[in-house]
């Protein structure tokens, strides 16, 4: 069984140990030590990284036999004495998030009797699952209460309780395991059985911020950030909001309504453009048909057009193909290109098959039916795409009966 230094001293990031065993698991070297400060993935908290004997530690696994396996970049010999160093930035980040979760969970439990039923500490943000869905005011109240406890800089203690002692402790959540328990206590606020790493005082959490929330399995899932993550999140939001304010020339409190107004205006403009394109398509289609070249008995149009979106190209191609004997293959002038292929009812051509052949050569996605097909993401020089379209169309045209 491996001695777990992090259980009693989460701030220990350098240690010496002996390699008890060395093996290869799933193609990577894994060593077991007699003692370690590396935390393995457990209880919703990710593993530590760092170095061992000068080699990189890429994963830490808690085995069922009580040992801890360290995946390393290079193998280490059994019996070797090694020096370990834990990545403190990663460790302290996890300590901030995990202790912050205990405080936040206790705040929801104390104020709203909302119990925590799930927790996950991710690389960017963490999630907390509650058994009920508090309203916005209740969420704000719990967030404020949690930060009050953080800023009071209360001590966070670690102790071990025998089964008899644990039976007399009022835990926020009843432990699921039996036997001796590791107990994390936030003074006069929270008591939890937990094997994770935690800060020594609540002030080290810095700040707890709710990022978002949604109803989840009859309760609510919260996203939150603590400490350094909260600062990074604030910087992202600050820069995004500042940029939006400059573009829209409004005060911060007016930003949501300004965005809503811009979206509504954009929707109206798109509707107007669509209407104008539909009207213009009838006249432009007539000009396209006049420029069509004969291929057998069909009149073929293959052109690259500027200033038309997918809907406009579709309207234009359909209007042209409304004329007997016409095949219209239109693409946008930009890269990657949009493609629309349409044919008249009396033309023996499978537009979807032609598009498929084109996408196989130039990439992109799309589909359709025999009389109308459309796609996008087509990369290549317009001249090359049009040459290929002419070739595929001519080879696919069926002679008239």
C-alpha cells in the first residue's frame, strides 16, 4: 500500500521515494512508489502532474489494492530512489476549486436545503449538481454566502476519524464508505468526508463565481469557477464586453438590449435581401439562359457569381431551370464556394450525382435530389471547379429518347 503524503500535507510538492514496482500498462511505463505526493484521479478531482526521477508524470491512478500507479515518460527501475516534484500551479488550482465546491455546496444546503448530488472538476471549469432547481435570487444568495465564508478566511482542517468517531459527526452528506474517514472541516460551516486536496484557509480560494446554470435531471447543474480561474474568466468577459461596447457605442447596462436590437435589424435586412434576390433572380435567370451553351439538346449554364448567398443561388438556378432544356450549375465567387445545381424537368440529368462527383474531387458537403442539389465548403480555383462541372454535366447528360 502506498503512503499518501497528500492526505496529511496537501502543500507538499517535493518528496523522495523508492520504486516498489515497474511495469508497462497499455503501452506506457507505470511505477508504484512506497510513498507519493501525487494525487490520483478520484472523487471528481483530476490527477496531479509533475516529474519523477527527472521524467514526466502523465497520469496517476488509484489501484484497487491500495497502491498508486504513476505513468511516466520513461521507465524507472524497481528499487531505485527517486525524487518527485508535483506541478504546484495545477495542484493549487485543484485545491481552490475543490475547497470552493465544499463551501458552495454547504451554502446551498444551509440556505435552500439543496443537496449536492454530483461534482466534477474540469480543466477549465467545474460543475455542481443539485437535487433541486433554485431560482435566480436563491442562486445569488448562495453565491454571496459562499464568498462571505471565503473572505472571512476561516481555517480548513484535515483530520481522520475512526468509525466510532465518524458516527457522532454530523456530515453535510452521509459518507458512502465505511471504516476510518478523512474529514475536511470548514470552521463552523461545513463537515465532509473527502479524500481530495484542499487549501488551509478559505481565503486561499479567493472568490467563487457561478458561471452558468441549467435544469438537469429534476434538479440543476451549475458551472462555477474559483480563484485563478475566476480571474481568467473575468478577463475574458471584460475584453469581450469592452469590445462589444466599442462597436455598439452603448453603456454596459444597455448592452443586452443593443444586441437584441442589432439581431432584429439583421434579421429584417436578411429578409429584405432575400426578397430582393428572389425578384432579381427572375431577371438574372433570363440573362443566364441567353448565355447558355448547347450540350446536345440541353442548354448548360456554369458560372461563378459574386454577391449571392446560398438561398440567392438556389433561387437563381431554379428560375433558370424553369425554362425547358436548361441545366444551371452556379457557384459563389468566394472560397470555399457554395454550389447549386438545378435542371429542367425534361433534362435527363441527376443533379445530386453531379454534385457528389464534384465534392469527391474538391471537398465540401452537400446533397439533394435529381432535379436540385446544393453544397458548400468546396475549395479550389473557380475556373477548375467550373471546368469539372462542365465535364461532369456533359458526361451525365442522357440523350433524348
